[in-house]
């Protein structure tokens, strides 16, 4: 059993994927080939925004937006405490101060009440200037973007959405990637839409921001690659990866997103009396980058993971340490009591195999073992 079954996916779409790769090899246009422009157009249309700018990875995508906005020393950027390290890393690398905010226990996403409290605290303290909110669409579920937008407008902050795990999710039909002034995603192979290496993208309706990012991602390019009008970085999506994404985006739209939601329904129905199962608020739709359950305590979680491993059933812990406890952020000032939910979640979460190619037999095996272990 696979945690995220890329092998079965490849076998199903082998002919189309191999054909796209072969076409790129024959053209030898490995950088900025036509496939890059094609996938950008298709992604923008799917998400529902004017601009999609691809780049080398999801971390670069967020970095490029930070650069375009001029975020730097003295600026405060607010983000959830319970998420992957890169969301906080790109803030610190810009010279700004990451302000970690606790999350909602049900959704795993940033707690909007605590977000506003954190913004007010920074304003009252007067040492930093609040500039940006980075909500994360964790585990495939969009954050509460409507409330976040209201808060952002109230305090005149920009919103950069980290949709690395959220691609395909939506709120009342508005797709992840279309919220905020800009949003980013990752095409890391295990993401809801992944390529066969690293890749990322920025989505925005802001034409000026899009043009600046297009310049920044190619060494601050001006009218040509030898005209450099600003300091930038080198961050481009390979043409080969764009070709792979063309095939995988079609599969994602045709059936994969629907299939993972069917798996979610089966898991929830089978496991709801044994463990805490994912909660999807009314009007929200998740792309289920992960299916994450909650156990009673760390001991029960660790025992269950060991039992699963004994039966060769893969599982993962996302995340076993909140950002405020990461050694890299040890110089940040914080009050431990402000992160009571993130601290608890790190002890009790466990993510189960989740992908569009799970068989009924696989799901039965997982659920039967969990029910037996968690009576």
C-alpha cells in the first residue's frame, strides 16, 4: 500500500505522459518551451484568475511575492503556527519577522480570532509594522479566507495565500489559489497536483504584480535577459515538468479530485466512532492533500502508528513540532500559552494513506486495524 500512489497514477497515464516527455526531448526546448505557457494558461483558467506564473518550486513562489512586495526588516508577517517550515522560512529570509498564530482545532487552519488579536498586539507594541497575512490551506482545506480578507482590509494588510496543499479545494465554488492579492502552490510530487520533480506557481489578478514577478524570477529581467532592471533570482519551471503537469491536470479535473473526496467519505463513515475524523465546514471543499485523524494523546497516536507499520500500512505525522518550537526560530519572542492548540495537535495527529487510487480492500485494511486499536 502506498501513502500517495504515484506509481499507479503513472501506469494509468503512461502513454500520455511519455508522449509529452518525448515531445519535449525531440524539441530540445528545455527552458521556456511552449508547454510552460500552455500549462500556465490552463492553470489560470482552472483557478479563475488572470495570471499564473510558474517557477521552480513552491518556496520560491512565496519568496518571489515577498520580493515583489518589498517585505523586509521591521515588517511583521502573520502565519499559522501549525504548518510546514517553509511558510515561516521565506518570511525570515526576507528579513521580516514571522508572527506565529495558533490554529483552529477542527480545521487545522489559522484561527481568525487569534489572528486579529496578534495583529492588535503588534500594533500596540509598536516595534514592527504589520504588512502581510499568509494563511495556509492545510491538508487540502482552504482557510477561512472571507474572514481573513475582512481582517486584512480592516488593518490594511496584504494577503498571500499558501495553497501548496490546497490546490483543487474551494469555498462555495471559489477555488483555492484565487483568494488574497496573490496565492501560491507547489507541484512537489506528493501534492494534490504534482509533477515529477520540483515546481511551483503564483496566481494573481494584479497585472503589475504579475509583471514584476515575471521579471524577478529571471534575474530581474527587463526587455531581454541581458537587461537587468532589478535584483532577482533564477526560478523557472522546466519544460519537461510542464509537459507532465498538462497530463496530470486533466486527470485531476476529470476524476482525481472527486475520487479522493469519495475516499474521505468512506474513511469518515468507517472511523467516526473510533477517532476524531476531519471536519469540513459547510460550503468548503477539500482536495485532501492529507487525510488526518486525531487521537486521544501522543501515546495512543504512537502505538497506532507502530501497529500500522507492522502491517506495512504507511502513515505520516504532519507536524510533530509547531513552528514556534523550531530551533531556527529560537530567537523569536512568544508566549507558550498562545499556542495551546498547535501544541496539542502535534501530539495527536496522524495522516493515513490518501490518494485517488486507493482500493476498497486498502481502505478496509486501514479502517479495520484502526477500529481494533482505538476501541
